[in-house]
């Protein structure tokens, strides 16, 4: 029996990524969509024939098993919480939420209703899995370097991505969450006992540094978030972490880097996460020990296969009761870290509630 799905939020990521994947997969049947914009609803129904609603209040657990939620960050808790409390399971695009208080809200909603599953595409990449497989060869892990640095990749100024009250922050929430989620996949989730962070905004309001390949909202004003976050972190297991997330830089290509240093060797993965066309020619994984570096073979994969792979396992995740609470358990230390990072950097800002999907 197919999982009956409602898509919530009809922006680019829903229209171009999740909807096509859901409709071509035998495990899922898209039965409804939700968006606050009447024009978006009308265009969606005309293109797909799928019924649309202006509010998630119109969805019922009698008719919908799962909601794929891809709304602006500041609405994640409001929308996902209402769905979960109503008995509908939720697949939620990152970031899961923006504050520790919101983690508690989602945890309570999940306990009383549907299951929460978090989007975590990077851990479904073949090269990331290959890196995970070599970690036992490295001995005791001492330090991890995490980086996702774009050459030119700032979301369009004035769209919700660059407004702190809607996004929560800038590159740290957008790219950094992926890096921190990947770290939890590689080493297991952990709290962070030390957090030192700095942010900068050299590029975010300069038009020449925008991502031409992104389809964001039109210009509507000045961005008030960081385009770069740099930090030094210490996990409660003693592992040190260097983190850099940048929407723009002086690099030639968009590069994602994970370097794991252990007592017996070092492994380094250099690739490009996401869909940017300005990417590394191919992912490269190397292991270095006692002065010798060897390159490991990696699978050849099409761009974006990690999203297909995650969706392929989603029905199984929803069917396993033991997965209840896992998304919350993994999100909590990431949210706490980001709060402490912004506090260290002095860039934390209050968000205003703006209900739009209730």
C-alpha cells in the first residue's frame, strides 16, 4: 500500500526536487499540496491535477500519512508541530528548527502524534559512506575539518534565505547544518562543550556574488545574515572540529571538504555537496598514514542521487517504531551548537513569529 503524501510549501525545492521524486516512486502517492499563495496553488493544480489547500489544517490523518514540509525556516516548528500533533508523520527539510525551545515543541508534538524524519541528504552520498567505512583504520579520532565553501552562491538578497527573522541565520543554518549532520553520521551525535565562532558578511549584499543557478525570491531589500561562518568546536567526547560554511569566497569552485585526523592516519574527502554546476570535477577520497597517501576508489554517481536514495528508504523508516525520536535526538545538539556559535560571534538575533500556514 502506498504512503499517501501531502507536500507543504510549493517553492523550488518542492517543485523541482521532491515532487518529481515522490511521483515516480512506487512507495508514494501525492494526494494533496499546501501553500499560502493562491497563485502558487492555482498553478500547481493546473500542472498536476493535485488538490491544494491554503492551510495544513485542511489535512487529516485519515487521508494523509506523510507530509513533506519545505517551507521557510521560521515556519518549520509551527507547521511540522501542527501536522505531528494531528497524527501525520513529517519529513522536514533542514534545518529541523531554529532554537532549543522549538526542539522541545517538536518533541512534544511527536510524542503525541506522527513521526518526525529529518532531511539529511549528504549522509546518503556514496563518497560520504566510503569515508565512514575507512574511519576504523584511523585509530582514535582527534580532529575533524568540515567545510562547504562556495565560489559564488549567495541566495538572492531580500528572499527569506537572507532575512534573519525568517531563516534564523545565514550560511551556518543553510550549509553548516548539512556539515554538522554529516559529522553526526560519521562519528555519532554528541553535544559540544566548547564553541568559538565568528561570522562575516563581505559578499551577501554584493550582487556579483549571487548564485545564478538558484531560484529564490525576487530582491526585496538588504540581507541581514552572515555569508560566512568560521568556528572551532570541541565535542563532549574530546574530538575537536574546525568548521567553515561560506555562501561566497574567492575560490574558483564550490568545494565541500571533510578531513578526519586520527592517531593512526588521516582521511580526506574533497567533493561538492548539492546541485551547484560549479563543482569539483569528481569526488576524491584519500587516506594518509606514516607519510604515504593513497587514493581510494569511489562510486560514480549522478548529481542529486543522495536525495533519491534517501527517499527510497523513507517508507521503511516510517514503518519502524524505533525511529521515533531519532530526528529530535540528532537535531538537539546541532541547534544548541548553533545558538552558542551565534552567541560567541555576537550575531544572534530575535525572530518574530509570522504564521502563514496555519
